[in-house]
C-alpha cells in the first residue's frame, strides 16, 4: 500500500476531514498510510527515501490556485514522476484542464467521497484508474478526458469527519442549493437539489465527537434553516425541531451552534415559526443572514431569490427572539450603479441602528459561475470610507480589503 500525503491547510481542513473519513470506512484502504505535509519538500523526500513513490493530494479553492501552481511546479521539478499528484476542490471542478496543465496527474470532479477512495485503491493495486467516474486527466497535452460522476453522493453513506486520524470538523447536514446565485459555486459543484444527512446519522456522529471530547457542535449547510426541506425553497420547522431536539439529548453535549459560522441562513427562512424552534435549543446568540445587497435590482441580477424586505423582516424577527443578526453583504459588483450603492449604504445605516453587525465581502468572479468572466469587484471611495469607519468601531468585520486583491487575481486566471 502506498503513502498518501495531504496538503492540509486551514482553508481545506473541512473538506479533507470528510474525504479522509470516506477513506477510513473503505475496508480496501485499511492499510493506507496517511500523513500531513507540513514541510512540503522535506516530508515528500522522507517518504520517497523509504518507499520510492507517494501520492500527494490537494484540495484547492480558486483563490489558492496560483500559489498551488507554483508549489506543484517545484514538486515536479524536484521529484519528477515519483510523486502522483491528485487535486480536488471548487477550482478543480470548475477548471480541471487548467489544474492538470499545472502538473497534476488527476483531477477529482465535484464530490470526491466515492471517486477519491476508488482512485487510491486502483493506484495502490497497480490497476488502471482511467475509467473511474468523477475524475479528469490529460490523454495528451491538449486532450482532456473527463469522466462524469456516476451519481450524487448520499451523505448518510459517508462520515462527516475522520476519528481515526483525529480530523474533526463541523457536521455537514445539507448539501446542494436550489437557488443558484450567479456569483456562487455551490449549486454548480453540488447540484441544485438540496440533500440532507438524516437525523439518525447526524446524532450518531455527534455522539462519536462527544466521546472524543468535543462537547460543542457546529454544522455545515448552504442554509441551515432549510434542513429537512424537501424542496430546499421553504423552511420546514418541524424537521428542524426534530433535528435539534435529537441532538440536544446527546449525553455530554453542552452547546449547539446552528445558523452561525461556518454556515448562514437565507433571510426569507428566518420566520417566527423557525425561530420558535431554534431559540429553544441553540447556544449561539448570533445568526448570520445572507442579504448580499440593499438594492433589489442587484438581488434580481444575481438571481438571489429573496427581497430587500425579507432582510428587514428577518432582522426584526431575530431581534424579537433575542438574537444579534450578522448580515452578509457583497460590495463592488461590476454592474452596480450609484443608486445601488446608496441603497446598500442606507440599509447598513438602518441595520447598525438595529444592533446588527455587518460581514463585508467583495464580489469575486469565481470560476464555474455565470459571473466568472466579469471584472473583479472594486469598492468606490465613499463606500470604502464607510466600511473602514464601521470596522474601526467594531460594527463590521470581514477580509474585504484582502478579497479586493484576490478578486483581481481571480480575473487573471
């Protein structure tokens, strides 16, 4: 059995936790040697000295690609074909040929819980891996072979994290999004149909985490308040209650954090019926709401699927139930005008007066989205001054200045 080295960073720790969990339950890979790259070249060299060959895996965000490309170039120059390079993640799904041309042997497309273990097994057994569904590779320098995935992964079939390797993460409770916002990669990677991990499965993994000393639990979802919804387009409070009640009954669990980082909720899902349920069980006093703009024209263009009034109603409801709203807003859309900017700044002024906190983002032309060829987001001077002032007062957070630079980088990919 060959060794697998993970290029593990804070940016991909959740995706690797799930992927290594999938390897952990594949009995064919019980002898797989998994380790983490800290000193990249030294760690690879040490394994090659002992075994002569290894697999190195990356999970790549679009904002990381140029740095990864440079690192992979050096790996190829130093170790040649002794290292088999595998890539997965959002950028890989959007631009497999670009990633493969950067030096990777294989790109894992979309969900990797099935294709990644299969690939590792085939390689370790010396078998032909080229017919595996859900991967891409170069048949020749200019010919891409793309094998479409067989089927969408059932979340219940795979662990949300890896106890064996100590990779714990928030539990992914839902995957996919029916709304398909034009600046977002989620629907394009995971599909427009929302899928949910079953309550029984979630409780099982909560119990495992608690036994390992994790007495507080967080969750991953494109929209936490859509849990259990058959359409993903409207909340079903009774299913949310069944989930949260079942989790709360796990012995030893001291805190449930739901509707907050690393997830958020859509404003039209923040109803009194949902909050009646959530307020009984959760430990967080903040809820993150994805508003994205104070201009209805902008919301329509990006296919957001909710109104400005939905945002104001969500804020009122959250405050009534004792929550502090954190409001996600995106600045610098290339198609926004002065009126759009004024409406968003007016919204901010109102939200601040209500006790909200603003989470600022910059528009980034993410690969694989309908807006991938748009120019990078740039904040006008007036808005920048407002954001800076709010940040200094502790009323706004977010890496918007860094994202402005990353947006320029993305536009050059």
